[in-house]
C-alpha cells in the first residue's frame, strides 16, 4: 500500500487550512481547475481508484466505466476496512454493503444491505442497466447478483472478525469517522466527451445495527450527478448527509452559480447549523466536480483528503478545506 507521505501533495490553500486556528473563518472558494478528462475520489484509497479510472479516461473512455473500475479497487482490497471485502462488520458480525452509480443522463442504480457479494458497485450498475428500478436491497439484491453471474463469497476477513470480537467485549457504538483515514469511497469523473458520472460504495459504519443503511447508496444523499451542471459525492456520517439531501444540494448550489468548492462549503455549513447540539465527533465532507472540470471539496473537520487525476498534473492527493479542527 502506498504511504500517504509518498504521494501527498498540498496546495497553497491546503497549507493555509492546516495552519488555521481551531475555528477557521477563512473562505475556501478559490477555483481548482482540472483538465478534461479529470477524476476525483475520496480519501487515500482514492489514489488507487484514480489509477484504475485513469486507464480508461486517459484512453478516451467513458466516465461511467472509469468510476466503476476505480471504486472496485478498494472494494476488492481486504486492507480497506470500510469498503467491500474486509470491511468491518455490523454488530452481528455481518459485512453488509451499499453502493450506487449514476451517469450524466440521470440514469442510476443502487444496492443496499447486500451480503456476500464482493463488488456491489457492479451490481448497482446492472440494476441501472437491466432493471426498471433504481434500487434493490437485501436478499433481493443478492439474488439479483447471483442470477447475473456474481459469486457468493465470505467477505469477513480474519482481521475484521478479530476486531469485531474485541468490540463485543464492551459493545460500545461510537463510529470514528476519518481519524484513521477511512470511510466511503466516492468517485466523480468528467470524460473527454464532456460526460459526467459518479460512484459511491461502502461497508458502512462499523458495528452498526443489523440492517442499517447510510447515505452511500442513496441517490441525492451520498451521490448525485446532473449532466448539465456537475456531480457531487459525500463521505462521513451518513445520517447527517441524509437529513440534508447533501449531494443533491451541492449540485443545486452549482446550478445557482457557485463553484464546486463554494457549493461544498455552503452545504457543510448547513449541516453544522442543523446539528449544533450534536457536533461532537461529527464529520461530513463533500467533493464536487462541474462540467468545466473545476473541482473542490469541503468538510466539517480537518482530516478529509481526496485524490485528483488529470493529464496536466497526474495523480495526486489534496487535503480538503475545513471549518474546524478535531
């Protein structure tokens, strides 16, 4: 696995963010231009996702293919403890997966509470392309996957099982978002033809209640793509994103003329306002990409980073601007 130190590349704005006091009052609305094509993905594991996605985008391929290929990388990596195979289980020891995908034409597909299938993002894409539905969940999603050639596999690795058994000794539910640099993988891409697409996939909050579904598979919450305007994806505590229809709101802000960075900041601050009495340990971050290839992000707290790849500067990491420090 790549060390963060090996590839982390700070922008001037990022450096400023890291030097701000506990409650930052600086506005991070500066433009960050990406060439077309461009792909952005959440967290350190976004770097590997971008590598896979760029193999498609760099050859003139479609944004939809790029984001699917990209997020499949952490989905299949047992060392990524919050996505796919190797993800931390719910409180019953079950690994349950959620994912969604959406293209520029508002076509979308999603699966939720899916078990024993390694690549939920690809199942979500088949929901989009082969069914009249937008989402299939639980046993129905698994049945659909098996009928379409996916293999049933045990996704609970020895390491994740050991951590779960250790958790059972106290059974305290207090998800730690982003401190260890892990959470949802969300990816957005703009291809050479000017088409946008996005994908989002996760194993959800560790030791959640059996059956809990967060924002990641919900179109409009964890992901939203408007082919005329731009795309956005979310990471962090899913319940907070759901309550604000977060990604759809980010895109709507871009429709109203805001840059991706400004749009993300506006919605993050709305979440802060609506969670004034529940801000302890709360983290939410958004990424956004518009039709011009301009991208940006913003989070409640420091620690959220993302990968960017384009033909000009290659694949690199950037730290998101934020409102407050941990």
